[in-house]
């Protein structure tokens, strides 16, 4: 569990730096823009590796609460929505124009559904940490008014919906291979 927690602290801690504009400005100024971005990417990747490795090694027990049946049954639809939001986050979509912060919302849906559908300690730590991060970051981006308007194009919405749907179906199909739990009847 310690490796999982270390990975979460590193990965989410780095991703909280933009919520502190003065700290980010100092880091960019002292390291330079390119070095800052490079270190951010390398340390983020390390944090993600530690999260994956730590989660795989952490014991599933103890079970902290029973899984919510509604979350288990609703997870496939919620994950399709989540993947579409994630796909729309970096394109000039109407989805992004309407939602404003689709990546945070997509991660929040992913974390909440997985938190409620599980119940063992390692899942609670992982998904609670991501959910807390999303709430904190969403409050921060709204407070800092970081949203930049753009002109959306329908073609990007089509790309986001199709790619998000396909990726969600792919992950659900191979979820047992990836995570050890089958989540759809057609899963392998």
C-alpha cells in the first residue's frame, strides 16, 4: 500500500502545482519552461508507474464497505461518458465548450463509479485520492477562471464521441485481462 500512496502523492501532487500559480511561476522561472515541462512529464510518469505497481501489489483486503449495486450496473454507461469527456478535453468540441472542464469531469466520473463499485482498501485509497484531486482542481480552475473560449467544430465532437466510445468498449472488453475483474458480459 505504501508504494500506491507514494505514487498518488507524486502524481497528484505534481498535478496540483498548476493550482498554485505563484509556485508554478517560480518553478518555471528557476528551471526554464522546457525543463519544467520535461521534469513534470518524467515525474508524472514515475508517479503513474508507482500507482499501477503499488495497486497491483497492495492486498485487496480489508473490505471497507460493500459495493453499491447501482454503481456496478451503471459503470459501463458511466465509463462511456467518462471516455467521451476525456476525448473531448483537448479538442475544440461543443462538449468542451458546454462542460468547460471535461477532463476533470471525466476523471471524476471514473473515480466515483470505481470507488462505489469496489469497497476494498486499496480501491478506496486510489479512487478517493483521484476524486479529492478532481474536486480541489475543479474549484481551483473555476476560481482562477482558466477557461479560454474557442470556436467549437462539430467534427471534433464526432471524433470525441466515436473515439471515446471505442476506447471505452475496448477497455471494458479487456478489463478482466487488465484489472482481473470482468465488467461486461462480452469481456474476455
